[in-house]
């Protein structure tokens, strides 16, 4: 298998099965590989069926070959040119961003854990509370 299908080589295959996680592609009569859902196209793929159907002929690139497991990882998107990156939205200037909220020194309505910890430590030092 490895001598015929080397990592990095490109082949034409036929889609033989579709699963939620990807598509199986037959490279020849005895060999098939998996195109993981993340390797179908550039961008997000929610449903493999939106991009492929059984019987489609596709160009695939061999990503890895597992001789022991008899598995071949394939990629369709590696045979396609990546789309140009869309310009990112301009960031707001720092002045327009909301200021961070300052923590209050003494929250009202309840004691913080820090305050309680100090109280508990003081209580543990009192001998009249220690059971003998």
C-alpha cells in the first residue's frame, strides 16, 4: 500500500461512502481512504452531504498511510488553492471600548471569603473554643 500511495502524492478517487465525520474514497479496486470532514474544503463544513455524494470523482492528496491499521488519510482541500483571506473588520479604537470595572474594596451585603478566612483563623486561635 505505501509504495503505491506515498504521503504527498495526489490521486483521483471515487466517493464510496459518506459519514458524519467524513467521506470514504476508493483509490483503486482494493484501496480506500478517509477524507476527514475538516479536509473536505477550506472553511467550515457542517454536513458532508452538502459537498460530496457517493459516486463523485475527486482529487485527493495522501496525508498519511498507516500500514499496520491499513488506513490512509486523504485531503481534498490540500489539492485546492486556499481562498484569499477576507479582510478582518476594523477594530474599535481603545477609547471606544468600555472601561474595565474596578473592584470595590469592600463589597456590601455579604462577607467575602477573604474576610471569613481571617475570622476563621482568629477563631481557631481561641483556646476557649477548642474541645478537650
